[in-house]
C-alpha cells in the first residue's frame, strides 16, 4: 500500500528544498554576475554572451524540472486528499 502522508511529506520537502536552491541560484546570478562569470571563465574559456545564455538556460530548465517533478506531484497529492486508506 502507498502511504500518502509520507509521500506528501516527501514531495513537500523536495519542493521546499529545491525551491530554495532555485531562489538562491537566481539571487546569486542577479546580484553577482561578474564574480560568478570570473570563476567560470577560469574553468572554461567562454564569452560573456555564451555564459549569459547558459545561465538563462540553466535557470529556466531548473524551474521547469522543479515545477514538473516537485511542485506538481505535491499539488496532485494534496488534491487527492486523505480519502485513501494507508
């Protein structure tokens, strides 16, 4: 049997933790783009424009994955409710 309470708690914490990581990443890239670019450009030779595109892509994909695999399953479990027996 599926334990819906544990599953809801799991997706709740996944949503919170990954949402915080997404918010933190976005804030860091907004507040210190040059510093982050300098660190990455030492590791890989990349232009500023390519770097900006990669960061935009990263944040967009992170958001889509977070919504699809964390938030949507949690909301779906909340909609189902506690009608099911464990």
